[in-house]
C-alpha cells in the first residue's frame, strides 16, 4: 500500500484548498473572502455614541436594570490614543528611594514568611528581612536607573483613551434597546445617536 496523502489536507508551503491544522484552541477558520478573517459574531447595530466611557456605561447599566440581555451589547472605543502622563523627574536618588521602598515591602513579606517558622526572636527575623530587602531594592533601583544612561529621566503612567464610545447591540435586539432607552430618565437622550 503506498503512502499517498490526502490532496485536500493542509500541507505547509502548499497553496490552494485544504483545511488548516487545529491549534491549541481548537480548529481555526481560514480568512473570509474579504481577507479580514472569520466573522466575529452576529451583526450589530450602534444604538448611540458617547463622548466618554461613563456615559456609555450608564446606558448599558440602565439596560441591565431593565432586564435587557446585556450580554448582547458591547461598548466599543474608537480613535484610540496612547496617553503617557509624565509624573515627575527621575534622578538616581529618587530611583534609589523608590527601589528601597519596593524592596522593603518584599523583604517584609519574606521576613514574615520566615518568621512564621522561627522558634526564636520572631521580630528580629521580620526586621532583618525588611532591612535586607530595602538595601537590595535601593541597589537595584540605582543600578536600573544608571543603566538607562540618562535617556529616561522621568516617571510616567500610560493609559489608552478613546475619542468616543459606541454602544452596540446585536441587530435582533436593537429595537428593544431603543424602546427602553426612549423611556430612560435621561429623557431618551442618546448623544450622537446612530440611526
């Protein structure tokens, strides 16, 4: 018997028909005819767009309070922007202090862990862990800042923000959602409502 392969089976490097091999999450679907991948679920309708997340959240919360199947809704942020807020200047001294604080917390945790099993002076073990952690944290904080070579002498926090938030509902439930919102205490007001 010859080892002939199935012509419709997927083969690496061979274009054409065949199915893709299954991955860890099960069998994957090939991209659709439009090249954008398989559909992500049933069609949806935008019932309103809002300038901030709390407004969109209030709409979904109102729908939930009125027994609407909110698992059929989604809040979609569009026009995303990464905003990095600068919190202050970072010097070697400040990096050392921050590292010492972080190390002290970790040292306290380790000291408490070892202190549980200590027969002798429990407090000494906890304090030793705290001091050793603070020293090592300070050293690592200073070294890590020095390794940047002055290219990042500030601290910051990053956040992802959207310019507007759309509340979408599966098409089969859109009319029900619109009727509920028309009776809402917001007076049926859906800012920038989509038709």
